[in-house]
C-alpha cells in the first residue's frame, strides 16, 4: 500500500515539475522573440491571469501597453 502511495505522489510531483518547466520555456521563448508584440516589453516571470481565458488557457496582459497575448505570445484581437 505504501509503495502505491509513493508512486502516486511521485507521479503528481513529476507532473507539477513538468508544467512549471513548460511555462518557463514558453516565457523564455516569447521573450526571445521580443516580448509583447506591440511594445516589446518582456513578459514577467510570474503570471497573474486577468481573465478567465488566461486562467484556463494561459497568456499574458502586457504591463506596459495592456496588449493581451495568448500562451504563444501572439496578440489577441479584441472581442
């Protein structure tokens, strides 16, 4: 029973680490491309979602000009 619990916890920890590494890689990739598509401001290290869409699917809002980007750094058209 203990080995099953250890296996489950190890799997959860590995998944969390994988998600964090992916997020850091995406942020670096966006900043390497120039950051914000409008003003070039780098995306911040910590992401605070400003909409439900950002909370569910990722993305950023530029702190400088307010441009909303998807998780790949592409500018989103206003609805």
